[in-house]
């Protein structure tokens, strides 16, 4: 296995380092730009509504008289649903193509939000049902990236995946605008208002997006689980559960934290959350670049140390300014870690990169569900969010220990020519 991986990866690196052939197409002329733009827009708006319940949580909890644990589960449900549905969407993309898969997913989300707006969300169970629907938006990761990447040759895959993947910045829009709109129109109206940009993007998507002509043949169901026979797959999934799980879990939970812990208004809590989320989104591509420069293992080692220290500091934050500063540091570290993990994944699983993207992404969503829900339970059981932050800091330390365990074997076996 190691020899075959080395051979395949060595060939990949040789192509990546080969000089550009005269007449070879540049990035913008090598693929299908309208599809790339459509993938970005779809991903961006999908991530916006995926975390929509977080910024609205203070107002929803007030209206429905939710407990701290119920608030945590409410904002965590879309994250878990999105994680599980990524695998479903991966299978769908293989069989009917990414464009049609994306269209179906967008229709489900728009219909779900419009139904919630018209019928009203009047119970805790109703918020969980809406959370499952919003999970289809979170699962857009498994559609938007193949939609864009299949159009581009190997030497431009990084740029294509990076540009399409910048859609995770949509989480910032939810934090910035949802609380203000809720104050003006009411939180239930925000569910209907969200359908307006979603419908506009859906029309643009249908006009601009196009499936690549050389799509790979559909895989058998069992083939999707072949990588799970390797312990390396589980390690990478575990690392991403901490980095992306921490990022998306905090993105969903911070509005509740800032309102409950420091008494901020939902609007001010949204601004604070947007600052933290923006930091984590901004550095994701930088994390990949850093990992390329110093190695993914070294980059992840620093990420886990900084994240653990920041979360420990957050657990004892005396003021909102101190909490905001330490959350920004934590999100910068976790965002860097997201990029670093995906610097390592293709080095070990080049032949199964599509499957591993879905599996690793699923693990990240499960990590986010754990963090968001555990913070709610910690608040209800102890009266403080601190135990939830400390436990996740402990998971960062465990991830660091695991990285130290696998580091010698990975560096000995992965002769890829790239820094690891």
C-alpha cells in the first residue's frame, strides 16, 4: 500500500513541478468560469443559511422559552444534519451529476424556509425539524466543490477548489444581518427574507452552472468506505473534527454565548460573532499555504497548541473584550488548521480524494455538533459555558498527542516530495 501511494503521489508531484508547456492554458481559460462563479455563489448562500439559527437563537429562545440545553441542540442540529447529508450528496453527485444535485438541494432549502415562515416555528421540535432542512445547505460542500473542480486540470485544482471553497464566508453574512433584520421584522420573517437571495442565486445557478463533460463513472456504494480500512483516514477525520468542528461549532454558538454571558444585544452579539467567523474564514487558504511551506504536521501542531490555549483562556474570560480577542485567536488557529488538514489529505489519499473529502467533511460537521451542543449542556448543568470550552481544549491536546504518535510513520512512509 505504501509503495503504491508513494508511486502515485510521486507522479503527481512531478506533474505539479513541471514547467509550463508553451500554449498551455492559464487558469481562467482552462475551465468553465460561469460554473466556478455559480459554485461559489451557491456555496456562499448555503453556508449563510446553514448557521442561520445561531444569530437568531437569542430571539427564538426568548419566544419559545427554551432552556440552555435546548438552545445548544437547536443550533447544533443543522451542523450534524449537514455532516451526515454530505455523504448522501456525494452519492447523489456521482449518480445524477453535481448540477442537478445542487438544484435539488437548493429547492429543498428554499421550500423548507418558506414553509417555516408561512406556517411558523412554534415549538422546540419545530426548530429541530428546520435544523434538519438547513442541513441540506451545509451539505452543499459535497456538491459545489465537485461542480467546480471537475472542469479544471490537475495543475489548477488548488485555485478552483480554493475559490469555490471561499463560500464558507457566507457564515459572516448570517451573523451580520440576521439579528438586525430580526429586530426590525421579527425572527420568523428572517426565514422568509432569506429565501429572496437564495431564489436569486438559484436562478443564476441554473443559468450559469454546467456539468463537466468528463465526469468519472459512478462508484459502487461499498467503494466509498474503502478508505475507512486505513487508520490514516480516521486520524485525518479526527483532526478535522477538531479544526472545522471548532470553527463551525463556535460560529453557531457564539451569539448565544455573548448574549447569555455578557448580556449583549443580539445585534452586538452578531457583530462580535461576525468578527470571529471572518477571521477563521480568511485564514483557511493561508493555512494551506503555510502547510505547503512548513509542512502540514508542523502547521497542525501549532494550530492545536494555540487553539487549546485560547479556549482555556476563553473559559475564564472576565470581559467581553478579552473574550472577543481570545475567540479571534482561536478562530484564526482553527481556520488555519482547516487548510492544513486538506494539505495532508491528498498526499495520503490521492486516488480517493473525492471520497475522503466527504468523509473528512462529515467528521468536521460531527465535531461542530458536539461543541455546539456540549456548550448548551454545560451552561444548563453548571451555570457556565466554561466546562464546554475546557473539554474542547482537552480534545485539541488529544489531537496534538495523536499527531505526535503518527508523525514519524507518516514522514517515513509518505515520500511525496511535499512537506508534511
